[in-house]
């Protein structure tokens, strides 16, 4: 081994041939290293491309999951809303049925009350009159007639109910007047009718004024035609402020519209 100072000269070519041989070997090594580097660069590029594609797929999956969760929440809300509506319909149906049964019972109670009151009346008051007033009576209160006398169908329950009078929509406190002269035979609260006034007009004719607020007449007092006997209210009413008005003969309801003036 030859040394130049402290430098190892073993790696130096010993001849021109050896120089070119080592040069070619070096080129091959460099070329091989370049190919390895290019392959690694290609693999890295493919790996980065795969990583990007994977990230896109993950993002798409997350977006899809978010959308699915949103749709599920929407469906759950819709289902809950439908169930709530269905429960409300059922509740109203039960309430309506209970109200219907209560009104039927109240009507029967009123029939019994009138029957008892009729037995208490020993002498009829002036009979000159009421039977001749058909189609001539004024409406008992200023307002709008909302429901009329007769049989009405209930689609929800597939049933029919009979209404013995008319409902007149009014303003609270509106004066309620007796449609004809007579005697007050009932003036107090009755279930289903609230504050109720019944006036006997003789010959077994009666008029009824229900849901009134203030009552100005007592049982046994006489009233004149058009005299204010109460104020309109909503006692015992399920329809708000209104006056329920009936005309009865021998205890049975008759159509009030046939007794009121046309256009009432």
C-alpha cells in the first residue's frame, strides 16, 4: 500500500484501465441509485395520491354519515309530530265524546227540571198571547245566530245529536231581553247551561236563556216583553260568550226560528 502523507492511496486507480473500470463501476452504482430514488419518488407520489384519495373517501363518508344522521333526526321529528297530532286528535275525540255525553245528560236534567216546574204551576198566567206570537218575536239579544235548531251530524263520531235551541254569538255584557211577557220560574245555575233563566208565558209555553252572566230577575217575578232580564256571558259554555235560546211547548223544544221575526 502506497501512502501520500497520511492519505490512503489504495482507492486510487493504478492504471488507465483501472481508472476507466472504476469510472464505469461508479456510473453503474450512480445509475442504480438514481433508479432506486426514482422508484421511491414514484412510490411516494402513489402513496400521496392514495392518501389523498383515502382522505377524500373518509370526508365523503363523514359527510354521508352526517346527512344520514340529519335525515334520521328529521324522520324522528316527523314521527314524533305525527304521534303528537294523533294523540291530540284522540284526546279531542275523547273530550268531544265526553262533552256530547255531558250535554245529553244536561238536556235530560233540563227536561226533568221543566217537568217538575210545570207541576208547581197551579194557575197559568195570561194566555192571551204567546201562541199568537209565532213569527213576531224579537231576537232576545243583539248578535249573530251560529247554530240552529234540529239534528246535526258528527262526522268524527259518526253520530247525530239533537239541538233543542239556537246559539247566538254575542259580546259579553250585551243585554238579554225576554221575548214576551211572563213569569220567571227558574233563575239560577244548571249544569251544562250555566246561569239559566226560564220564563213561563202561559199555556205551557216557555222560553229559556242559558249561559248568561248577571241575572236581574228572581223566581216568581213577572217580566214584560223586551224587558232586560240578564247580561250575556259564557257561564257553562264550551263555545265562549254566547246566548243559548230555546222555546218549549209542553216541555218539548220547538224551532225558535219559526217564532222569531224574519231576518233575526
